[in-house]
C-alpha cells in the first residue's frame, strides 16, 4: 500500500513536471501565447492599480484560464496535424482553422469582459488617478512596453 502510494505521488510529480515543460515550450516557441501572457500581465497591473473588485478579478482569472487553455490546445493540435502529414490537406487545414477560431472566440470574449469591466466601473478612473498622483507608476508602465514587445517578438527555435 505504501509503495503504491509512493509510486502514485511520483507519477503526480512527473505529470506536473511534464505540464510545466509544455508551458515553457509553448511560451518559448509561440508568439501568440506570449501576446496572451503580456495582455494578462497588463490586465493584472491595471487591476491592481485600479483597485478592481474581487469579482472582476475572478472573471479576469477565468478569462485568462480559458484564453491560455485555448491557445495551448490550438498549439497542440497544430503540432499533431503537422506530424500527421506535411502535404496540404483540406481536412487538416479545417482542423487548424477551427482550433484557431476557438482561440479567437476566447480572445474576443476576454477583451469584451475586460473592456466592460474597465469602462463601466471605477477601475479606469482609478488607474488615471494613480498615474497622475504617482508618475513613477506611469513611467514604469511606459518603460515596460518595449520590454513587452521584445518578449512577444523574440525568436524561438521553431518560429
């Protein structure tokens, strides 16, 4: 019984390690995933300085999860399709396009949630107030933009 439990714990650890390796690989090689990460970090930043409500933050977290999961599934399907055949195949094209469509739907839904939250609450006003009272926060935000662009457009091994 104890050796079985030890084996299961080891398997669980390997599962987490493999999942982390997959996340790192996608982050390293997929520009669109890096775009989603940057957008997520900016939403978190604006949520903090804009003092967003807990419920709004919970909605953002759900949107982040759906968005990143859709991008991960899309990437996995693209890799699998590319392994199946290197020749043009309309069905494989359709699979790839449908998976990309799922990413687009989740991105649009996430953007709508973000815009509705930031524009219909005090968050946007709080962000502007923070920028005017603490110029260093605005400067930090502006300085982060070139770093974000470099992170997004860095070249991975498979790009």
